[in-house]
């Protein structure tokens, strides 16, 4: 078996491109770790450095407690499965699978037995005499996996092995790969851009963006409590609703979250309220997934958002309604881009009016001249600073993360008796809300 540790690993290519930026990651013995992210985020470069195909510019790669930076690939006790299968076209399936054993000097009889065992486990025992050109894509990927498994390595490295297959085969092989690696107890480092693969196969998921590790945790943790705004926007279908909200604290009562024409109230006894209260008078991002929204009658009171349906999407088992609620959405529009920021060229800064409001038992009271330059988006002279509003009430110089009218995604029954233009109210599960600050970091990060 094997463990993997990356300590402050950085990779800079000769042209100055920073492919991997100070990544720290530990993979336990027998663990199935998935590196997830869009194309160009550095996940395959991490895999190649672990394999010894790329040298880190700085940092340490530790395999089984031993520094492996200078180890040749053949000495690392790894097996790698590539996206393009990389089979020898002139060899039969049996010869392809047994080739690593032949290179290692294993005799013909035990080699044939091991090849037969692996082929049987992968469901390709009946095609051992065929050549790769006579196989389907799924069979060829099984052959590539068999060639890796037959070596009995301590560590599997898989670089998007299913991306060339159709959706049905991908689903089938996801289950096979996951079950087989767990049965063998082999430590696996698996690279993919497909969140379905990551969330269904992994023991833990490491999410990357532009070479920077954004979040690491079990599928439940990274989906249910994303550490950054980027992770929140990246995971989930439909994507999480991310709304711009103004925070007002009413001591010992609640925290009002003003989202355009809508207001939600976070109870003061909510364990997250103290963390959110630090942003009084400032703007934050409130995230809510479609499963946190439940359609209710329009006249329902409580934590309810109301609006009109812009359009519907029918998916057979369900319909998705996109609701105009008179609020602004925060859009992470460059999923592979710069580190998370919110609305504006330098992020949606903590900003507010020069007249700051302070909540008291008697309601909101005005506190004049309380703004701080660089903290709330205005300079000391009261003029809009970076990320503030201009005279039209929109962000000046919108950047990679900008605001637009929200389209609140809500799950409905298949083919509901409503359509575009119909009013709709949804009850919000307040315990399922997510809160992010001006840097795109989770606000209530210590809460469980």
C-alpha cells in the first residue's frame, strides 16, 4: 500500500506559467482521492509530478514517508491509466495486460494466470485474443486498467480515464473502478473535470482552480459546506443560487439580509449569526441550493421569497423554474480564472453608504461618518471606491465576478401547472444557507 504527501509543491513552466501554486495535500493509505477542477487548473500536472513525469519547481513529494523528488518513475511503485488508453495496437489484449509482467521477468505460466484473473475481474476474459482495434471504447479502457492492476502497484494514478467514453459507459465504469480499487485496497489518485465522477467515486475530493487548492473534504463536506465561493459555484446541478445581500443586525432579535426587493431574517439564536453579524452594513454573498427552496402558497408568511417565473426547464423526472425575485445574483463567470472575488475588478468589496446604520432595540438608527476607506467600498471622502456603485446604481468597472438580476433556480414536480410569468413563492430552509465574504471565503467556516 502507499501514502502520498505533497508539501508546498509549486510547478512553474519555462514560459513563466504557474501550473501548480503551493499545494499541500495528504492522501492516506488505501484512500480514493479525486482531484477535481476545470481544464488548465493544474490537476494533471499534480498527477504527473507524483508519477515522476514532471519535476516540481519547489516543494516535496513524499511517497510512503520517503522523499521522491529524485526517484525515477519506475522506482515509485505506481501504475498510471491515461485518458487515451495507450494500448499497443500490434499486441493482443492478453499481451497488452501482461506486458508489464513480461518486462519484470515474470515467467509465462504465472503471468498468464495473473492476466486471466485480472481480465475476468474486469469482464474482458473473453476477448484476450483480440487486438485493441477490435474492441469498443469501454473494453479498451478496461484493458488499460488491467495492465495497471496486473502489476499490483501500491498507488494508482488515473488521468481522466473515462472522458472519451459515452455517458452510459462512464456510469458503468465509474462503479467498476470504484469497487475494484476498494476491493484491492489500492491508494488511488484520480483526476477529473466531471463533478459527478468526483462526488460518486471519491473518499475525499480536492478541488483546484488556477493551480491553487480551494477545498479538500469528503463529497458531503465539499458539497454541503463549500469553503469558497468558487467551490460553491462549481459544484451542483443546477448551480447554487448566489445572491448579493446587505446585512443589518438587530441585536438579540435577528439579522436582516436584504436582497433587492426581498428580505430574509437569520434568527439571533442561530449559531452562525455571530459570524454574519460582523458584516453589519456591508454586502456579503448568500448561497442557497435548489433543494433548500420549497414551493409554497403565495400568501405564506415566514422565510419566503416571492417572484415570477422567467422560464422553465423540463428534465423528465423534475422541472426547474427560474424565478425573478428582484434581487441581484453574483456570477462566478470565469470558472478557471483568478482566485475567488465577488463583483467588481477587485471583488465585491465590503461597501456601504457613508451613512451607516446601526441596529438597536428601537430599530435602525443612523450613524453618520462611520465608513472606512478600503473597508466598505468608499474612500474617506465619501466617494465610491473600487467595487462601489456609480450614479446608475450598478457596479463600476465590473470584473470577472459581476452582478446581474437573479434567476433563482427552484425544483418543481415534472411538468407543473405553471409557466413563464406565473407568480411563485418558495420557503427557504434557513439552516441550509451559505455565507461568503468579499474575498469569496466562507464566513461561518468554524460552524458544523
